C-alpha cells in the first residue's frame, strides 16, 4: 500500500483511485459499486470545500459499509477510504 498523502486534495485524489478500483470490480455487488460511484461524484464536486466533499463521500460509503453481502476485500478498501477521508479538514 502506498503512503497516504498529506494535503487534502492529494488525499481526495488517492481515495478517488480506491473508489475507482471498487467501481470497476465486477466481483463487488452492484449496490456497493453504486455507493462508491456516488462517493466519487461527491469528491469530484469542486464547488464544495474539501471537508464537505469528504463528509458527503463518507456518508455515502458508511451506508453500505456494513452490508453483509460485501466481500471482505471490498469492506477493507471502503474502510480505508473512510479513514483517509476522515482526516480531510477545511
């Protein structure tokens, strides 16, 4: 795993790559890929501050993070993304 970046925009870009990997993994249930796509949309909305974008994305990801149908590797990636986004502050 790569080192986590220190500035907010770099953290957001890093999480966007994690989410893109989830979205493109056909082994992950559709509802979870949909939540990852929604979180990605929130992160791309540059009209909002980084903290608001991160909070919106966290909200989308937390909704599915406890899904019992989620493969373990996907859950780990989502929790990793949430952990990084929680450090984004305005």
